[in-house]
C-alpha cells in the first residue's frame, strides 16, 4: 500500500516537472498581451509600457510560469489548450461549473485597459491586487496574503473548492500578477483605484430603494443580449462567450457577488465593467436595481446553506427556466396584451 502511494507520488512529481519544463502554448489573448509587454528571458527586463528598465530580469523558468499564469486567467477550464486541463494544472478539480474562468471578473486577462491604454477603475486588476500584499478582509476579519485571496476567489466569487496555497495553480497566477505589477511600475503597499471592485452602497444612490421591477426591465434591456434572457449565459459550440449569472453554472448563494450576501459588490462590478464597451453608462441606482434582480434568480446553494436550501435551489433551477420561457411566450402571443 505504502509502496503504491510512493510510486503514484513519483509519477505526479514527474508530470509536474514535465509541465514546468515544457514550452507554453499561449492563448491568442496571452500571446498578444505578453508580446505587447515585451516578456522575454534576460538579465534585465525593459517594460515598453513605462519605458523603464527593471533592475532584475526573468529566467526561462520564470517566463514559463508567467505564461502559464496568463493562460490560467484567460482559459481556466483549458478549452483552448491542446492537452486540455492538464496544462492548467487540472484547475477543473476546484470548480463545480463548466463556465467558470478568472477572466469573467478579472477582465482583460487581469489587466483591463481602455482604448488609450488607461487602467480602468474597479476592474479587479491583478497587478494592483498583488502589490497590496497582505490585506485585511472585512468579511472574515483575517489578514490575507495574495495566495489566500486567490483561494477565496474559488469559494466566494465562483462556486468551487479551495485549492492549497502552495498549489502550482496559485504559484503561476502569482507569477503572472507580479509580472503585471512590475511591467506597470506599481509600488508595493500602495492602493490603486483599479484594485478590487469599486463598491456601490445604497448611500451612493438617491435612496429610492432597490427595485425588482426596474432591475428586471434593465436586465432585459442591457444584459439579456449577452447573458441570456434568464441569465444562464451564452455558449456557442461549447465555448462560453458570456458567463451565467444564474442557474447551475453561476456563482453560489454564498458568493460575495450575490446581492443578498453583500449588496455593494455586484453593483460596483456592473457599473465599472458592464455592458462591455459601454462601461460607466449606467448610474449607481440602475446598477443596484440590476444586481438586486440578478440576486433573486435561482443559483446553487453555498456550503453554509444546508441540504434543505440546496434542494430548494436545485428545484428552482430545474423548474423556473421552462416556466419563465412559457410565460414570456404566452405574453408575446397574448392578443389582449398586444391590443393594450
């Protein structure tokens, strides 16, 4: 028994070494981004973005780790990888959803910029997050390192399981985040406006109250074209174009993106990042109304809800989509409603 486990461990270590030494097949997005930042092995690194040479460059193994980290952010599920999930350190073992990827929240492969190259406020920038180092988390009351904050992402921002802090998955994403901070000349310990989400509390509105009806109307008008009329996301030929915000592939009830759990995070994300190409077009109250409506849609129960709530949410995720489609079809075909 012990001998078998030892042989299995040796095989796993051999596979890890093979992945670490292998050349990295970059996603199209990562290829463009890392080429633009001039990533290359050498004694010194010169960032084209800031026109400044850093005192220390990157070794070949550093470059590969940064490249793998970029791929993980851009394609966590490994849909674009030739050898599937293994080149992403089998990240799917920490995920319940088939749609989850880091780029949904950390847009622009963790480095969202406008057309002029300006980093966008409240865009969850990975480089700006890395330089915050150990950061106080008001939800847990703990001082969290960058690796621990990554672990929180898998639990709170998606619907998954917590990786080990020393997992290769964590190490490569940290390497990529650190590279972004150096390429953009971000300083350790400083607070940058693109770090995290620019939350919107109720006090930042006209205090008319968060409204389901207004939110549903705005969702159909501004969001449904991408996320689907019921928020179930959009997939084409198995590729996720826009993620689910409701249903079995969405974040859980426990997530901080869930309006019922934390009512200021999702509105901030919407206002700063949605709709794509029209960021900032919604006012604070509209963002809170949309977030409130999304929060009422069925989604997986979290680890803290218990079996009864989990069963209820599962029932709602099964029953509500066909009922909603029927109601919408009936409404469109109702002659009395058309007459009105």
